[in-house]
C-alpha cells in the first residue's frame, strides 16, 4: 500500500473486460511528507476520488483483487481517500 495524489483523469474509448464503467485516474506516488516518489501512473478508482485528492493505493495482485470481478488486468487501484496524516517533522541529519 502506498500514498499518492490524483493529478488527472484518463479517458478511454475501449477498456478490458471488467473495467467498463470504472474511472481511470493519473496518480503521482508521494512519500509521507508529500514529496513525489517515482513516475505518475494510471490507477483504477474504486472510491470516487477526484483530482487533488490524497489517496492510498494498492499494486500488483492486490490491485487486481480490489475490483469486482476479481483479477481485472490492472497494476494499481485506489482503495481509499486520505483525510489526514499525522507524521513527525523531518529531522535534519547531523
């Protein structure tokens, strides 16, 4: 499970079986402080997230299991919208 910020939407005229009616979003993975980590990726939305939302995602097999029916061909699925994070501030290295 990892964090991300929704940066945009994807419009697809055709989708694989099992993805009909599912919203696809662009997500920038971030660390707990909101700094970007890795490349922007496509993710299927299971929780009605929108652009600008902080979300948490699952990847690989867990992403395929997040949809109904199971084992839809996806690599990332948004499974929650983050309401807040309680993270201690970064400490400077000595």
